[in-house]
C-alpha cells in the first residue's frame, strides 16, 4: 500500500513537472513569435515604421483584452502621471491661469523660487528666455514646458506688472515645487473641522497630520472628511490616513489575487482621532484609495458615510517600468473591505467603452437622483464588524446617508458659460483690476465671507461675454435660476485668488447639499 502511494505521488510530481515544462516551452514559443513579428515589421514592411510605437501598440493591444485598469504609458505620460503622486515637480513655483493669451500669476507658491525673487500675484509673465509666450497663441502645455526644468537651472522671465510702465526682468532658479493633495483645511463650524482630500500621494499622510494638528489647535471635536471626486492614488497613503481613525489592529483593507497571496493592512497603533465623530463625504467619482478609506470607516463602524455610491475601482495595479522610462501598470489583485466586500464593480474584459460610460448609465437609470433606483441582491449582503449593520458589496461603497445629485442646481446656461471658461476669465479680469482695493477692504477672509457681495457689473460682464460667444439664456427664468449659483461661484473664485483653495471651499460648501447633510448629522 505504501509503495503504491509513493508511486502515485511520484507520478503526480512527474506530471506536474511535465506540465510546468510544457508551459515554459509554450511561453518561449510565444515570446519568439512576438519577437519574430516585430522584427519582420521593422525589416520587411513596405513603409518606414517607428519601432518604439509598434512595440508600444503591441503592449497596448495585449492589455486592451484584460481589465479596464491595466494600462501602458509612454515615458512622457509616465512622468506626467507620477509627478502629482510623488508630491513635487521642478519649476518656478507659480499658480497661474491664461487670460487673453497671457500667463497671469494667481499666486506664487509660498516660499517658492518665484516668491523669493519678488514675483507677485497679478503679474503677467510675457517671455521666457527672450521667447514671447504672451499673445502668440502658445498652448498651455508648451508654456509649462518652458517654465519647468531641472532644479538649479535658471528661467529668465520678462514680467508686466499693473501700474509699472517698464517690463520687469527676473532670474528664477528652478527648484522642487510641492504638489499638495489636500485641497482645503478649515473649521466649517465651531468644533467641526473640514478636510478635503483630492488624492492619495506620497506626501498625503504628512499633509493630513499637519491639517489635523491645525484643526485640533482650533478646537476641533468632530471632522468632515471630504473625498468627493478623489480618484485615488497610493494604497499605503490610504491605509495610513484610515489608521488615524481606528484602533490598533483594526483591519483597514486586504488584497488578494490569483498569484498574489492575501495581504492585510491593519491600523498599526491607536490613531490620533479615534473618539470624535467622523463623517466621510463621497460621490460617484470617489475611487480606489478613497474607497479603501471609506470602506474601512464604514465596516469598522467608525463614522458615517454621506453622498452617493462610489466609483467601484477595486483592482490593484503593479507598475512595471521599462528602460526607456515607459511603464505598464498590470492588475494583480483585488481590494476587499474589512467585512470582505470586493470594491470592484463588474466589468467585461476588453469592453472599456461601457466601463467608461458607467457614471453616465447611472445618471440615465436614475441612480444618482433617487436611492429607490438602487437595488442590491441578497447575495451581496455583508455586515459591519462592530454594530452588525447591513452593507452591500457588488462594487463601490454605498453611503449610509444618500444625497441625490441636484441636476437643476446648474442650469444649461451656467454649464455652457463654465465650459467656455467665461466665468473664470471674467473673474481673473475683475481680480486683476481690483486686487489692491479688495485686499485693503477685506484684511481677513472672515470679513470677506460675511460682507462681500459680487458686484452687478461683474455678473453683467459674464453674461455679455456669453452673448458675444452666442451663449444666451433661453428665457428670463433660466437667467434668474442661474444668478445665485453664478454669484456664489464668482465669490468663491475671488476668495481663491485673494487667499487659497481652503477659502474657495469655505464659500462653495455653504451651498453643497452633501456638506449640509454632514453638518445636519453632526449638529
């Protein structure tokens, strides 16, 4: 009997060995096949071909038949994609916008290279290294390319400043410029802090802790964490942020794939904010790392989730870098919330078109406007870990409190004015003309928020420019409906240009239904 068992085991091992060898042989055949095809195209094809492009297209062709998130990027695309996540880029350090084909400085980056040499908000950069960039129809991307450059190199700028007749010259030594992932931090109500997190980058956790310390020093007891529109980023950054709300050992998320064993991410220590009440805000564009944080908070019964069902991106990509700086991001595993829910929404391999239209389909089905339009199968039921509340899988995170999308909030007229950048452009002109008076009259933001009223001539200028570009109200009712939201947005943009993004959201959030719901729950 023992001999028979040994014989069976040996035969199984030989069979597995033969299968492995056959698979290895098959893999080598496929590699030779691919190499032969590429060589034949380069050497024999009737026309001249770009070998790099053919190779890139071949990789893209393989990935297109897989999931929607496996992708290939060229060296240029890879750099553009990774810079925001790395938390910095190299350049002169200004926030700017284009006004009448001229680069208008919104704000120099605090303590950045441009501020150090004396460049001010409102300055117009008209030339870089004696090459005109104003009034020459140069693309924004090309202007950015000229302003950016390796740390230590010098950008020789010509600047026009309001009130000074001569063109000013500045030599700006380029440096590392921080890219912030936190859009806003402020006290939204007495005792209630607000943080809006735009993405999860290499610097997010450090930024987040600074924001928490700032709010704590201002008397924060409860927190609104706004993840609306947050498309994700680094898994570890999401785990680090979530860990600050949980107790030591609490599961945050786990990953698992066909060839990747399960890996648990747990709170390493008692977080700095485990007692205060917490509300997380999400919408249909909150994805990936944002869903990890939201799922952990919901499943661990640590806080309330308010908004609409999240995007449903729960696939883990591993970056595979090539020698030329290009990159392939290959999906290797799934994300799972602490209760075992798979975050990823359903998809068909190779069908990226319908996957990309998912939010549009949600809008058409009524899901974004009515919670009654959302139905979950009983097989998708899960329980939270502490209070055993029912939550659902099937893709994305369904909030505890649903807030419908208000499709009537922005009229057709407002959407078209915004799409043509008319609102932003008229705002830039207004701030440019009145910056000194506004700063003098409103020494601090709170005074501005309470007292400033958008002047009628600014609103009139928006409508007048709209008419010049053939964007007009269908009737008086549409124009009347447009006015309140337009005035609010203009006030928020003025606040942004005079101060920063925190002040922009401090204005805009007063009219946000999702934010109002969060405050209602906390108050």
